């Protein structure tokens, strides 16, 4: 499961990407894309596939956040974007999508060296990013209010209006996609924003800021402040001029955000962690179920909140499913993202590598059996082998805590009630998958699973029209589709006395 490519020989080849990496990476505030941090400090950008520094970005802090928020507030107050017609907004959003397509290879290569994911994966994600702007462009003219029933002497109606200044905080596992999942509906609804990308993966957010300006987004409507969560993210959450926070990331940070946001009563939506159950019954079509069980955990090297990290298999088919997942995993090709043969990239950082390795060792200590993997790879970069832990139980920490890496816990169950008890037996509630030839049972499970999304006889498929978000410690609020419009608008009722 390893490639032999010399990581040091793999280079970014897209001319625009090469120039971008060589350039100065300041903050994007009020239409300027080269704003240095007030402190003058910078952060290293590390390629996870090699461990080498490839660029530096400005290390924004509270002072920079304040400048960005004030620019956003000014743009919202004077209405330069929110008062533009729905069709002008649509034209700009469609132009953004076209520009992303025109620069798709630039975006893809930057995403790959920044996050480590295989180039083929980055290319697909960039194409999806453009389509999300096109999708929300269609919503600009369809944000309706309502006329309410009332007495004969009043006319009462409800307006759906933009919230104001939105603080958007995104994670490092899907940098461009997560930024656009928040930015596109925020723009569609007429808001102004400050985007704080993860400090590990800020390059495509900075390039996107340039694209937004070129497409016609007015100055100050979208601002990008790079920096750490403590130095830049926390001040954004606490800023009194920010009306809404949209965050994707860990449950621990999500809790802190809710507490910090309470003082200013800002709206908060949280898409947090998951410990997702992927359930296979003995009457399932095992060939596609096994393929989905493998792809559902190994996607993005296991660094996905929706990863099927707990594989629940009915005991009669446990050995067959386990053997099948091992065989499917053997086809994985581990290597740097720029290696065209690679299908499985590195973890994001040395810290994440240590975390995942620690959980793999913990699983053995708790009594799980390592069927495959369990070790870091002996090569430059932050690579960890796909790891399968069999004989796990639902009381083990590895089966309860989010690892956020390529570690699959396999648990046996006997009955439908048993499967449901195990599946719901964590503090998380993001997503789940169920495989069964009995659709009645599948729908029973779907109703009783305490999650925000259930796949039946499939796993991990994404559709921008379908909501995504969780319950319990996986957060609240629903992104994607029309559901995002609820996150970025407020309802205002107007009551008019018209006489008898």
C-alpha cells in the first residue's frame, strides 16, 4: 500500500500556482489582498506530504480582525451588496463559478500541497466548489417572505433579510469546499463576511478572495483573516460587531464558541465532530456494502467528520465483511498528493499524526485486535497506515472518541435492537449508514438513529441540495441546499393598519 515516488521530486507545475506560492500572502481586507498583519508576524505553510515549508501567511490577530469586521460592517451598512438586485447578485455568483473553473488547476494544486490530499481528489472538489456557487446563484431571486393572515384592517407580511456581518470559521480537512459552503449562501442572502480559514490550510481561501474581487464582489463584503484559532478565531467570535458565527470543526472548540458568543447574543451554527456508525446487516448486498465500508473510512485519509469510523456488522457475516474490507484496503496507494498514483494522502500535521498513532496504540491496550496497519509510514511527511481494529466493543475509548484519522473500529452485533443501541451509544450524532435487503428495517433504523443524516444502502454520497449537520455533540444547524438560507437570514414582520 505504498508508492515509491520521490516526494522531493514532485513539484507544483501550474504556472499560476507557482507564482502564488512565491508571492506575499497578506490578509484580504476591504478589497486589498496584500494587507500585512499589524504585528508583522507570519506563519509557515507546511506541505503535509513532505513536511517542508512551502510559503508563509500573515499571522492575523485581534487588531486585524477588528479591521476586517469594520470593513464588513461598513459594506453592510451602506448596502453596496445587500441592496443590489437579486439578478446582479446572481450575475456575480455565476462569474465567481466561471473564474474558479478557469483557474481550477491552480486551485487544485494549491489545495493538494496545502492539505496533502491527492490531486485527483482536489480537482473533483474544485469542480464541486464552482457548482456550489452556481447552485446558490439560482437562489438569489427566490428568497421569499410571506403575507400573513390577519384582521380586515391590517396588512401583515414577513421579510426575509440578511443577518449582517457573518464570521465564518472553516476547518483544514476540506479547505475550499468548506469556505464556499458558508460563503456562497452568505453572499446569496446579502450578508457581509469575515472568513477565518484554518491556519494549516489558508492558501485557497486567499486565492478565492482575489477571485471574488475580480468577479465583482464589492470591497469589504468578503474579508479573509489568516491566523491561529486563539489569535484570530476567538476575537472574531467575541467581536460585538459580528452578528453570526458559522463554524465547522471540533466539538471542543464548538463548545468554547457557544460560550464566547453568548455575551453578544450572536447567532451560532455549528457543524462539529462525528463517530459515525456504518451498519451492515446479514441480508445486505455485501459487495457494495464492503466497498462503501472501505471508502467511507479511508476518504480524505480518515480526516472527515462524516467518516464511517465505527463499522457495525451482524455477527453471521462479520468474518466475510472484515476480510472484504481488508482486501479493498490493499488497493490503496499511499503517497504525496502530487504523485499521480497516490489515492491516500498524509495527515495534516505532525500533531495529528501523533494523535492518530496514539489512538491506534490505545486500541491495542484496550483489547482490540489490529488486523491491518497501526503504524506511521517510514517516509517524509505525515503518513499513517490505514488501520483496522477488530474485536472492539462500544465501551472502548477508540469506539467512543473521534480519532479523525484512518482508524476503523469493527464491532459485532446480533439483533436490530442491538445495532441501534450501539449506533446511538455515543455523544455524537452527525451521520450513519445502514445496509439491508429489508427496506422496512432500513427505514425503521433511519427513524430511530440519533443523527442528522442517514444513508440507506449507500454511504458518503454528497448532494448540495441535501442538508448536512448533526445533533447532540455534533452541533446544530443545517448547511447545504435551501437549509443554508435559514442560517443567513432573519425574519422581520411588518404590520400595516389599512383602515376598516
